[in-house]
C-alpha cells in the first residue's frame, strides 16, 4: 500500500479527528455536524494515505519513493 503520511502527521490527524468527532456530542444545532470532518481525519490517519496529498504531490512520509508499508522511513510496520 502506498503511504504518504508520516508518523507525526498520523498522530495529529487521529487526535484532531477524535476531538472533532466529539463535537457531535457536545454541540447543538447545525454546527455539531462539523464534527463529521473528524471521520476523514481518523481514516486518513489510520490508513496513512491522504488522497489530497497525492493530488498535489505532497508527502510527509520520510520514504522518498512512496513505497508501501514496511518499506521503512515512514514508521509504519
């Protein structure tokens, strides 16, 4: 699997995603649905792949060739 998200980026995405998801329980009205953005962050963090990064050619993964998991440099195993 191609990865383009490094370890620190993954951690930040998952934490921010969980915080945003918690808005579903703490906010009222239409603004609470903003918390669903957290689903995207949690999923991209879990899979170490961001389609938006791919489109613009960005990678926070230390692996220069964009190799798969376990190829080193990204911190995933």
